[in-house]
């Protein structure tokens, strides 16, 4: 794994942990902010496909993650994920959210490249921690 992948993974773990401790609404805000940036590149269908694949790949470790497709309405897009995370301890929710974000960004980075993925996350989350 390249150094930039490890840095991206570590930043995601740190950010997801901070946002999960603040409540599931903050954890879901990470997804919503990222989705805005990603939809502009791959469209709603692309986002939905990437998310579904990420859930599928994360479910062996966290079988309680909701597997239904994302609804097209942006205001309720991650409602099932929020409910899944709320049903767990904060530590479990943080770990699952981190794994899901890492899996999602790994898949997308393999399609668009690591540099663009880092740029998207920086814009979405307002951070320059990826340097």
C-alpha cells in the first residue's frame, strides 16, 4: 500500500472517530459532504453503486450495516446508515464508519486516482490533513 493510502486511511479514521463521538448526525455529515463532491464527478448512480459495493465489502465485519440502496433524495440519502450506526456502541459505530469510508474511498481512488480522491476529501471535509 502506498504511503498516501496509509495517510488517507489514518486521516479518515481520525476524522470519523471525532465525528462519531459527536453523535451520528456528525458522522453522517461526513458522508453528505463527501457525496456532494462525488456526485459532481460520477453522478448519483455512480455514488449509489460505489456505496452499495462498499457496504457489501464491509458487511462481513459489520453484518448489521444497512444494505438497501441509497434513496435519490439528498436529505435522506444516508438515513439507514445513521440508524445502523445508532444501534451500536460509539466504538463499534466509529470502527464501522471508518471501515466503510476507507472502503468507499479505496474503490473510488482506484477509479479516479489518489490525488483526486485526496482533493475531493479535502474539499468535502474542509481539511488539509492529507499533506
